[in-house]
């Protein structure tokens, strides 16, 4: 199994998060059900934030914000199957006032799925777009 890159602070490539395919991830045909790839992408973004020093609970309670997915463009290229060891990659493509655009892949030696994901920073109570808090923005700018 590929080790997670541990910290998004490395400059040599994308953030990498390993995922193993379990029975619950597959459909009747024995391949990963298409919607479960979105779960893999979400886990990688969550772990990227955590490795950058920001857990989801901290963002909500200390900064009063959460990130929500606004848009996903996904291309499914090859199937993943039960027990496959996959790696999910993440790169920040663009950072706006209240949004982050990611380029993500799910790979097993080759790219199986690729996606462009846009998340928006919203108030934890209002769910209305707000500016990304300065400490979070500064960290993202350093690691992007």
C-alpha cells in the first residue's frame, strides 16, 4: 500500500492519499461504483486539510467555516476492483476569495478517474459564501 504523503507541505508533487477498495465500494459487477470515487476524493481533501493543520471540526468551531462542494467534473477512464490499492492525488488549481479549485485523480499505476472539484468556503451557521479565513488561506498559499 502506498504511504500517504503525510504533509501537503512537500513541493515535489501532489498530495497523495492511499485507499483500498472494499466490498462495500463495489457494485453488482464487482467494480467500484461510480459515486464512491467521489468519497475517495473527499477523503483525500479532508486529509490534505488535516495534514495542513486544519481539521474539519476546527474549521467549523474555531474559524466558523466549512467547505462545501459546488461543482465536480469527473471522467471515469478505467475500473477499479475489489481489494485494489489505489492512490488519490490532489493539487490546488486555483484559489479564490471564497473558493478552491482542485485537480484530483484516482490511480492504480495509471489514472482510473480524474476530476476537477470546486469547493466553496461557507459560514458554518449560514451556509452562505464567506472569505477563506486568513490563517487557512496563508497555509494553502504556502502549500500550493
